[in-house]
């Protein structure tokens, strides 16, 4: 892997993390998954997966 390829990979990882954090912040503020998908032009399933896989589960 060249330095350029490594840098591009790191940039892409950073973008993905930023998108994930954006979605989780909007969800934590009470926005619905459907609304988050609509305003950010993401697929609803993509948003749902991020929320599902990054929201702490509460055991009752």
C-alpha cells in the first residue's frame, strides 16, 4: 500500500466516522430515523443499522 492509498483510506474512515456521529447526534436529539435519512439523503436502512449498532442496549 502506498502512502497515498493509506492516506485516502484514512480520509474515508474519517468521513464514515463523521457520518456515524452526525446520525447518532441527530437521533439522540429526538429526530426519527426516517427524518434523519431524508434530510441527509441516506437510505433508511443505512441509518437504522448505524443507530441499532451504536446505541447502548438497556437490559430490564
